[in-house]
C-alpha cells in the first residue's frame, strides 16, 4: 500500500517538482497547498468527505499567512501526524527549523539556495526516504515527546523545567590516552539519536540537574543545524550546552553536541576527558556517527561511562553501544513505545548491547542512577 502525503509549500515550482519526485518514488501526493491555512481547510474538507488522512505532511517553514511552526503546533494539538520539514538551509532558518523539530516534526530535508531545480529533480536528495520513514513513525510518541517543548508560538518554554534531585560527580576533562582508568570517579554520559531525537533529547536534558556528569551527544543533523540546536538547548535546560569543538573539556554540568558534518570523539588524559572533532568518511551513512562517538567512549572511559541509544532509523550506534557494554559501561536502549522510530534501539537490543530497555520518561532517572553506581570492569557480552 502506497504511502500518502500532503505537500505544503508557497512555491508552485517546488510543489510541482516535489510532487513528481514523491510520486516517482512511490509516495502518493493526495493534497498540495501554498500555505498552512489552505492546507488545513483542505485537510478538514477531505476528512469530512470520508477520505483518509495523509500518512505524512511535507512542510515548508517560511510561508505567508501562517508560518510552519505555528501550523505544526496546531496540527500536533489537534491531529498528530508525522511531518517532514523541507526548507532552505539558511542561518536565519536554522532556529525556526529547530523549533519545528522540537514541536514534533519527525525529520527535515534541506533545500539548497542554489541549484534548487536540480535538487528537486534528484531522487537521491533524501526526501522520498524521509517521507517513507516518517510514515512508520510512532505518532503517539511524537505527540508525547513534543508536548513539553511547545509553550506558545515560539516553541520555547517560558522557563527551565524542574530538575530531578541532584547528584555529586567528579570534575574533569583533558587530552590524551585511549585507555580508561577505572579508579577515577569521573563519569561520562554518551547519548545517540536520529529521527525524533530533537524532542527526545530536550525531554531528557530538561530533567537533568547541573550536577550531572558531562554529556556527549551525537544527533544526526547537518551542518549549522547542530549549532542552533545546541544554542536552543542551552536556553532551555539546567546544564550548559554547546556545539563541540576540539579541546572542549567534558566537565560536570556541560553537554557537548557533535557538529553536523563532523565526527565527535572523546580523548583521555589521566582522569580528564576532552572532545576531538574531525572530518572523515561517512560511517553507517552518517557524519556525525553515533558509532564513532560510542567507540571512543568505550576505549577512553570504559566502566566510567553510561550510554543510551535513543529513537532513530537504521542501526548507527548499536555496535558502538555493544563495545561500551563490553568495556564495562552501563548501557540502555529507549523502549519501542516511547520511540518515534524504533530502529537504532531495536538493533542495539538485538545485539545484546543494551543491559536495560528504558522508557523516555524514565531515562533521566536511569542515567542519574547509573552515574552513581559502582564502576564495573570490562566483561564479555
């Protein structure tokens, strides 16, 4: 059965080309509209006539009469539906698109400012795959994950959410060795996510206190978006959040986010950890790759690490999480019911990489409890 989609974009040229592209890829476009207000009336009319609701909505961000974020918030409140953002990658648009992802969008595809026609006609631009993946998304999980992040038209909550009880942790970070020193009290938390990860990471970080051990994150996201994502999180959560740069110290109360288009690893010097950002080939079709981060954490932090693989399509991070568990780290995978896409966590569970399967609501407490548990030695898994 073909996936059905509604396409909302203020450009007639874009609507024409994307409709052709999607239909060639096996996606039936059942509705197009030049702005969200037209789209909403058409969707309601279709429903009144007994037509099926589209599986996915492909949505531009900057449109007349109503912006994409406002429409997305209304949609998620009244009829949660998987949404794929498709907008031009600009500095100004990054923050807006981040708001859209936080409000419940499943994924995004960026349209170039130059060579737009070639992009729109290119079947390898990722849109068809994104729409088909979105059609399989857990809509109930999208609504639950997005709800805490939406508090008005800006999509940004008025204040920082209340944190869970605090914990004490060591300080640290620095350059160097690749062998973990089990005696250190320093802990590292590593998180990996993809589709649905924006809302999921916000929900987790909002409930972690500033005394949480340093956190490193790889979220599949292109260049420039990761900086906007980190800046958004920094304003929303108790911890300091920044896009990682080589040499950044991983210390208590700080979150480092892998930059788009670059791999993030951690390095070790004594009891200290530091970020290393580097170029390189795609790993599991991704850059940044969760496996790259998790493997470095396994090598450098061993039993001092805590790892969790969150919502996402594919299997990136599953083997890295297994290496972390074998090195003595405490590991978890997000459960299916709370995942937007149960791909990456499912693969980790199949490999035996996750010692625990944890719901999104329980993940902050599991991370804090794991961070205070005794350090374990490496073990065969």
